[in-house]
């Protein structure tokens, strides 16, 4: 599956009543034939979330369109799930009922529910109320609910910002296992370089010019944990390339990103 973002333009009205252009004739290609996990990376405020919501069908662009090509023919992107920055749960439902929420009764299966609960690492927590638990716990529940519908694509919008380093790495390893077990496709919007480099098969950098594309970086090597990545020669070479080629050309500085 290839998703082409074709000449997408989007503006919003700001407090002054004026129109602020967030995306301006943006073109990029998301190649999910060769990649399971792609990250869009730029500092906060450069249109990543807006693009994610357009791809998810939550908002419409002013101009342009999203084109999906699968096996040589164009189609619409119908089964896509968007996970927002702060994952939400239904406050009065437990973990099991939250994961099954919105699924028609004829498609519910205890075996499937139990498999997904195991996949997201919440065995034994079926009766817990996620609304009162941590951000990491709620993300797991949101992911479980997303997986139940067998989506073509799951969009994750800056959902890891409030996680501590230990929880974050646990979540990342879980995501890698979900991909291994299910072949699920993910698109992440983030301002965190390390998150993107550890999780992704490909990273797409936005330019400092609002809504413009800067460059694609293919991640050729995978690591079992973030510390292993940080200590590798491959990471040091890749990070130097990003600093010299991407950041300098785009006008960003390292401190514009979280690490």
C-alpha cells in the first residue's frame, strides 16, 4: 500500500480572525509496501498533526487529496485508526470493554479479545478501569481498541511525550512485537528524534518552511533496545548525517527537537 499526499493545503482561522496556512501544497509518499513503520518528524507546530488528521479523514484539506494505491489500483483509505496525543478511554468501562467498544456484537470474540489483551501486555488487567491509570496504560488500551478492527493503518500522533523512559521503551518493544505478530502498519507524528529512529523503517523530515517536505531517511538497521542503538556506530553515523544534511539545510537546530 502506497499513500500519496498530493498538493495538500490547509489553513485555520486564528484568534485574530486571520487565516494561518499550516500546510502549503504538500507532496509526499508513504510507502507501506516496503515499510511497516514510518515517522513524520518536525518540531511542534509544523503541520504534522494536521496532516495526520487529514489522512485519518477527521478534517478535510482546503486543496489537494490523499491517493491510496494498492496492487496497482487506486482505492480509498477506509479502515484507519487515529490515536491522539493523549489516549482516551471510556471512563466507566474496564479494559476488556474499552477494547471491545464500538465493535458490533457479531464481530466480538472472546478469543480475539484475549489475544489482543495479551498482545498489548495487559493480561490480568481485564477488569481494571484504564481512565484512572497512567498514560502508558491508556495508550495500550487505545492500541488494543485500534487493533480489534484490523485497520489498514494506525496513526499515532505525538502519543509518547508524557511517558517516562522505562515505560516508553516497554511500549516501543510492544509495538515491534505487534508488527511481528500482525504485520500492522503505523504512521507516527513526532518531534522526538530518538523515538523516530528506534521505531521506524523510514523517517520523513518536514522542512522549516511550513508544510514543506525536506527529506526521507531509510533506517537500515534495527536494535533490541534504545541503549544498544545509542552505542552503535550506525546510530552515530546516521545522527551525524541528520545534523549535517537535514537540520542545517532545513534551518532547524537539534534543540528544536526532543531527544
